[in-house]
C-alpha cells in the first residue's frame, strides 16, 4: 500500500507525503495522551449515530466493543501508534476499522477532526481541573493546619523586607491561604468555560446530518453545547484561561517559595524543612538545600512561557481551524503537569515544617516593630498623627543610639519626646500587647486569626 493510500484523507492526492513532512506534521507523539478522551467521545458519538438511525444497533455494539478493546490495548502498551496516521484520532479510527471493518468507516459521519480534537481537549482539561482542584484543597488544608498551630506565635511582619510590625505566624499563613483561595476561584471559573461541548460542529459549518448534540452532551456530562460552529472548532480560550490561572497561581507559589527559601536560610532560621524535602551538596557536607521551593520558584518561568505561547499561537489566526492549533497541546499539557506536581509538593511538605518560635520572637525584637503602636498610642492621647509620627521617629533614633528596644526605655526617657506618654504605654510596647491590639476584622490578633481560620474552612466548602 502506498503512503498516500494509507491516509484516511488520501483520495484527492496523487503522490505520497514527503517523509520529512510526515514526521513534521504528526502530532501523535504528544496527542496520544488524549486517547481516553478520544475513545470516550467516540463512544458517545457512535451511540448518537445509532440514536438518529445512521448506524444500526449491531454496528453500534461492534464499535463500542472495539473501542473497549483499543482502550485495553493502549493501556497495556500493545497499541501500534503510527506517525503516518498523524494523530491520536486517525490512529484509533484506523484500528477501529481493522477490528470491525465497514462499521469503523462510518463512525466519522457527522464529525471532523476539528470538532473532535476540540472536544477531546475539553474533556481532558475538565478532568485535569477536577484533579488539580482536589490537590489545591489539600494545600489549603496544610496551610490552615499551620495557621491553627501557630495562631499565637509572634513574628515580624515585613515591608521592603524590613521589620515593620508585629504579627502572628498564623496571620501570615492566612495570607497564603487568601492567595490560593483566589486561585481556586479562578480555576472553578475555568471549569465553567471548559465544560461546553463543541462536538457536532464538524469542520466549521455544522453538519448536514440531523445530529442530536444534546444527546452527546448528556452522555459526556457537558453542561451545555457551543452556539456557533465556526467559533467552536477554533476556540482555545478555555485553554488560555487555564494557563492564565496557572500563571497567577505560580505568581503566588513563587512568593511562598521565596519566603520558604529565605526563612530556611542561616540568616533567618525562622523554619526548618524536613530532610526528605531537601538535598545536600556534592562538595559541602554541611549544606541542606531547600530544593523543593527553589524548583517551584523556577518552574514559574515555564508556566508563564506556556501562557504566552498560547496567546501568541492564537493571535491573528483567521477563522476557523488552522494547523497552528496543533501547537496548543504541549503548552497546555506542560502547565497541567507542572501545576499538579508543584501543588502536590507543597501540600505534602508544608504540614511537616518546624517553626522556630524563639528565633521569630528574637527577630521581631530587633526591628522596633512596635513603633507604629507607639504612634497610635499618642493619637489616642489626642496628639495629631503627623506629630506623633515625628515623635516616634525621634524616639526610635534615641533608642538606636542607646542600643535599647522601645520597651526597654524608661518612662522618663520616653517623656522627653512627648509629655503625653504615661506609664500605661508599656502595655502597647510589649509584643503581646501589640498583636492583641490589632483586633479589627482580618487583623493579626490571635482571636481574629482563629476566627478567620474557622471562616476559611467554611469558605472552602463553597467549592464542594
């Protein structure tokens, strides 16, 4: 059999495909990943064709049994993938025809590879989103576990990476939770965009057969069907949305990773990571390297690149389907894999970190973190805030010269800068007093942290 004759589309051609072009054109090397989705959609399509009378029941049953056999062969590694058949769709269809003969040639009635691949990718991504959502929930639970354990643990809060104010470690963990909660909301919106069925749009214009698209959508558990066949076969917005979700998620994961790397350094020593999530040095035996957070931070670059690749791929494409869209899968697949693996890594690692509470306490004592509390105290004593700000600045300068913390200054020393200061000032200059005073909704006071932890648990249930 000649090369042109082996093609399922070869009737119009008079010469075989160039050998290099055949390899260049083939996508089966990566799109065979969609085999389950392709078989699932083919089952539903065959049942619909029988439902509208295009297939008889005997042929439909034969096709369904053959599809089951093909799935078993692929899972067992016994399927012969051929690059000459270009993609996952034609490889499966060719094998189907080998198994059932004439009926195998009928299954493509009313569909095109254009709507077929658009459906397969949506089925694939829908399943991936559900799996990733479960992993993100595990990550959130891990974060909340630390927040509960450390709801009253005092630590420095930073701006510009300088000690700014006193906060609790639990409060910091809840900031991580909020970032991930927003990511999860975006993921669920992406699921809504993905869960729309294009099958039945055929190549671009719809089908001349009286296809029952709603029948197929119900079989495949799609929430709805697409409204325009031209758009349906060429739309990849849902894939771009997922990659955008991934990019924003990694903006957050990389921030968390950066803090983990900083906090495990000798200079900070705020936390310790379990040995099983770290590696050593080939030359420096004392080293314990935070490779997991560093890798997550590094993988952010590829997730960003995947989003940009898809945006660029779709830029300026005329309607409808173009061969360009063969390039949509590898960036999408890579983002799915990278998101999944990095979320799993963090979800598995975070519950086992050790928080060095004494180090955190010592660190917050070094940076005059209660200075803002002193300014607020003066405002409550009727001193205008700008005047209070200047007073406290001078007080901090004096404390630095004396090599003392603010709470180590005597009352008479403090009163040199403002006669409004009395002996009750030491209540707010203590670290404990500082965090307890931040009792606004969403604040760092331990009671508010515990309140937000319980609310966070309830908010997570909204995604169920």
